[in-house]
């Protein structure tokens, strides 16, 4: 497999929407083929740049954390795929385990790992569809800059893109600069 050199260039809204549609098609294909829980991992990458060394390194940490969780739980992994795309890195796993428990532990991972807030781990059940935080009685994601619900801040454009990008980059830089 050839890995393209990351280019720090912006991507269009059309490209992002196409990537989301392609990801949904891959998820549906796996759900149909395996009839088991699918885990889909993407990054929270505000702004138009979705592929950079900084984001690739962050995805590497996320992949390691997710692989470790699956190994620690001894959940059987039926398939695993990682894509390094101009629209941002994506990964999927198919596991032979209950989707609700997978979502509960992946949400805990997002909440406890220092970079976890930058990971978007979706869990999809072949019978019930996407398992959300709400279904588990968990709080919605909070804003990176304030403690309001993330979707409300994003929708209202409470913070400038530059503020959000600076916060994300600082989180990543702090993680990689640690002793």
C-alpha cells in the first residue's frame, strides 16, 4: 500500500461530503457482510486542513489506543481498515461483540485519553444502527473552549475557527511534547 505524502492544503465541502458518503457506504457494506458491530474512527479537525503530519500523528495515537482497548477486552476483530485520505484519516473495525458495550468503553476512551476529545468513535449495530451517547445515558460532547454542548457552540459559531484550530493544535502539541 502506498501512503501519500500529507499536503497541508484545504479540502472543499464537496470533498468532505463525498468522504462522509463513502464512509457510510463502507460501514453499510461491512454491516451487511459481517452482521457484527462496526467501529468507525475519525478525527475532530476544525478548519479546511484535514490532512497534516499533526493529524496523522494524532490518528496514530488513536489507532494504538483503540487496538489496545480491543485487545484488552479480548474482543474478536473480524476486520480492520485504515485510510489516509486528503479529507482526513479514517479507520474501521468489525468486532464480534455487543455494540452497546463497545460504545460505552469507546466513549470512556474518548473522555479519559488526553487526546480522546479529538477522536470521533462511532459504533454501529447491525440491528439498531448507530449507538449514540444519549442511548447510554451519557452527556453529549462538550465544547473544546467552553463547557457548553459542542454542537450548540459549533452551530452558533460561538468561537472563531482560528480559536478552535489553535486549541486543537495546542492539545496535540502538548501531548507530543510530554516527557
